C-alpha cells in the first residue's frame, strides 16, 4: 500500500511539472532575445520603432 501511495504521489508531481513546463513554453514564445552591437545598433533602433509603436494594454 505504501508503494502505491508513493507511485501516486510521483505521478502527481510529474504531471504538475509537465504542466509547468507547458506553461513556460507558452510564455517564453513571447520573448525574443537579440544581440545588439555597434554595427547593428541602428538596425535595432528601426526594429524597436516598428515593433513597439502603439499603446500597450
């Protein structure tokens, strides 16, 4: 009986971890990391202006 309880607890923890990972995947798609150096800084300024104009709600 104790072994069954442990397996049930293990399964519940695994399911919770899976759900957390799935939620993080959804959120992480909203973030983009760009490396900016002196050569492409002007291009980055143009990207910011085109992507981040308008009101944020």
